[in-house]
C-alpha cells in the first residue's frame, strides 16, 4: 500500500502532536500511541511545535496536542496561546479546534493554562493508561458536541 492509499488513512479523532523536550518521553508516547492506532507527530521545542501545527493545519489537522508546559525555548502556555490565536485567525471557534492537554509537574500553572484555552491537564509522572483515558474522554466529548451542531 502506498501512503496516498485511503486504506492507510488514520480515522478521524486519531491524530496527535506530542510536544516535549525530553526525547525519551516523546519516543515512549509515540510508540504507545502509534500502537493504539494514532497518527503521531513529534516536536522537541516550542518553535518546532508552532511550525508543525501550522504546517499540518489544513491538510492533516491534529485532533489532540499533548503539550509540555516547561520547554527550553518557550513556555507551554505561550505556545497554547499561539495555537488558539492561529485557530481564531483561520475561523475556528473555540471548542471546535484541537484538544490541548497540558503536561505539568504540578497544579500551580493549570488555571493560567485553562484561561489560555487548555482543555485539560495531566500531572507528570502519569501512567500511559491514565493519559490514554483522558485523550479518549476528550475526543468523545468533542465528537458528541460536534454531533449536536
């Protein structure tokens, strides 16, 4: 099968961008999420995350972004703000855009992240199953909400 074959297409709700500066975390999550049927893209810093988000915005938009709050070049909350601004510029209403789950070491930044458009958060360290449950829950809510429109 070729990459252009529709049989290789990832089902709706199965595309994730992982933004984390820790290579081991990115590789672990990529391996586990790919095995679970997700199409996964990786970014190791804020600049790479923003470029990847913009590059895939129309042709293969992300359903979920797992965004680390502590990155070496940018604060995750600022990246979150840029993602939401980009969606707004392109006519995407809040709630219809990508689901963003912040990874954080504590609860101290979560309220600010929610104010900037975060959908949920998970505290490191976490189990893969907890993360997967959170992703599936958010995707289901989005699916139900879109069915009401």
